[in-house]
């Protein structure tokens, strides 16, 4: 949902809303309690079209092309209370969500092919856990899948605008970096450094402020 602009009075806002309905553009109106009404469009593919139509309307709101206001037009969008309006998502936050999904895939692929680049540390297994090389491989793969599902859960909720999700994910990410650190050898070190940088980029992007 993205905001495309505002209209100064209720009658014009509802008349323009009827026009958008006739154009097949799903949207919401938000009462600002100041006499102005914000217009929010659901489909991002129709943003440019809706913005152009709003600009035309604002130039000549009394044009005959716009229908007269009815008491309750069929199919009219709900009027959103101010506190329920969803602010536009910053582009960097949207990019961070995509990077989370990419990182999940990379993590699972890394664990899947661990025997090829695990080195001596991998072949030694994890005696303290009672795991040989094969057991360690399965443990790492399961951990990657479970961790990936958790990350996807947070990414989904961040996409819904839930701040608690990005705060918790940021805390888990930073905590994980300090606790795990870099423990690999050879190519593992490069992969771990790359994963750490990607994690920090995601955290920074998640806290970008919405555009004014």
C-alpha cells in the first residue's frame, strides 16, 4: 500500500474515489482530521496511473468526467482511521527483506555442500557433541533450515510493517555475530566474512526511515 497524495475536502475525495473504483484501482481513503484526505493505492503496478489521475483531478475536480458523490457508493473503499494507515515502505527496507531470503538460501546451500569445503575442522566432527563428520553435516544442515525458517518468519512480518520483528531480528543478528565470530579455515573464512557483511547491511537497511 502506497500513498499517492491528498485531497483537501471530503466531497472531492469521495468523488475521486468513485473515479478510481470505475478505473479498477483498489485503494483506501484516510481522514487526516484536518480536512484533508490521503489516498492509498494497493497495487504498486498501478501507482503511476493513479498518481497521474490524481494530478488531473486536482487540476479540475469539477470536470464532468468525475461522478457526483453518492451517500454510499457500491464498492467504495473503507475510510481508514489515522492509526491504521500503513506508511510507505522505504526501498532499502524492501531490499533488506529480499537480502534476508537470499541469505537463507546461501546458508542452506553452504551447509548442504559443507563436506566439499569443510576442511580438517569438518572431518574431525564435533566430539564434544558425540558427532562424527556425517553427524556434524546433518546437524549443520538442520540448523540452517530451522534458522532459515525463523528468518523468513521475521522477514514476512517486517514486510507487514511490524516493528517488533525487525527489532528482534536485528538483536539476534548482532548477537549472533559477536557470539559466533569467525571460526573457519580457508574458503570458510571468506564465506563467513561475506555472510557477516551481508548481515550488517541487512540490519542497517532495516532501520531506514520512510520517505517524507
